[in-house]
């Protein structure tokens, strides 16, 4: 008689269980829905801004193009706030699921992929203004950004999937590649800064040569292996020293007081901090190895 194999009992808390993986927890997914709504409204405002630019009166739905672009910028920042909340609520309440991770990435493609790409194409690399050659490649730069954002999110889902880390959790505190919300925040803050220059009647022509290369750099960094610090470990229990706390308050004040300039400086500082740290990383690892070898010899 051939013995039959009994299936192991199903653990309802097992992340590999289909029922557990597809659970929809209300508050984390409500925050993700808020992220998606903000992304959708950012896309709508980009389209409305473009329609206002091409309309005979120069206005559309009682708002100027600049007004619609500003609304799109703040909707992108709102999406970033919701994106921060959904993950924290899920981790605080032990309500993480594979459904939530996939839903979050799909929302991010709209909020931090499509919306900044449209904003980049319509405003930064405008098809009706600036140098002719850049006008012709503006759509391509926007698509490269969207492509890298989508691939960055797909890679993140793969490397954080519990099937890849069975029996252990990822211990690294860094993101691999520029986070998509940070990339979108940089595009949004750049648009806010350029709108301020435009309001001050300052020429934007001097920025024309730099912008396409900056956009491509942001896109490439998303798919790079450059490590960027993550704030996922920060919570209400996190302790800090007095000096970093004062620096944080100072930066928050400057962002509030000079938001157009300060936001751009903060976003660009984050981007180049990761690049500089990546360049210095081999040297620091070599120094640590030499120090360890010296210590072993002395022992």
C-alpha cells in the first residue's frame, strides 16, 4: 500500500499563504489609495496646465498654467506623505501583506512615475519653448524617467519579497538606487523653483542646457546600485542627540520659509550625498580592512 502524503497545516500568519498575502488591511491601503488619488490629480493638473498654455485665453478652468503646475507639485508632495504613512502604519500594526506591497508600487508608478514624467515633458522640457533640439527629445527623456521609475519599483518588490528572504528579514537600512519618491520630489521641487524664477521675470534660458542631463541623471540613479539612506527605522521610539535635532529643526524652518529654493536644495543634497558616499565607499572599506588587519597583528 502506497502511503499518502499529508499536506502541512496552513498557518494563517504565514506570508507565503495566499489568504494572508492577499489580505487588504484598511488603514495602510487607505493611505495607498490617498497616494494614488494625489498622483491622479497631479496628472490631471499637468494636462490642464498644458490645455491652458494652448488655449486662446491663456487660462483653463479659471486657473493659469503656472497655477495648475503648482497644484500638480503639491499633489506629488501629498502623494509622498501618503506613501510614507502607509508603510509606517503597516509596520506599526503588523499589517504588512504582499497585496499591500504590490498596490503601493502600482500607486507609486502613477504618483512618482507618470505625473513627474508629464510635468517634465510639459514644463521642464517644453515641446513649445526652449532649444529646438531639446524640444524634440523631451518626450524621450520623459519616457526614460518613467521606464526607470517602473523598473526601480519592480526591482524593489523583487528584492524585498519574503520568498527571496525566507527565514530572515532584510537588515540593510539603505535603499539600493535612488528612491522613486525622492526622484519625483526632485522633479517637483525643480518645477516649483523654475516657476518662482518665471514669476520674478528671470530668464530660464540658462537652465535649458542643464535640465535634460539632470533629468537623465535622476532616471539613471533610480536603476543604479548607489545606496541611499532610508528613514524606515525612524519612529516614535527613535532617540537622537541634540545637534542633529537642532539641524533638523533648522532645515524644517528653512523649507517653510524659503520653500521653493530650500526644497530643491534638500532634494539635490540627498541625490549627491548618495553619489559622494558611493564614491568614498571603496576607500572607507579598504581603510576598515587595513585597521582590522593591524589590530589582528597587534593581538
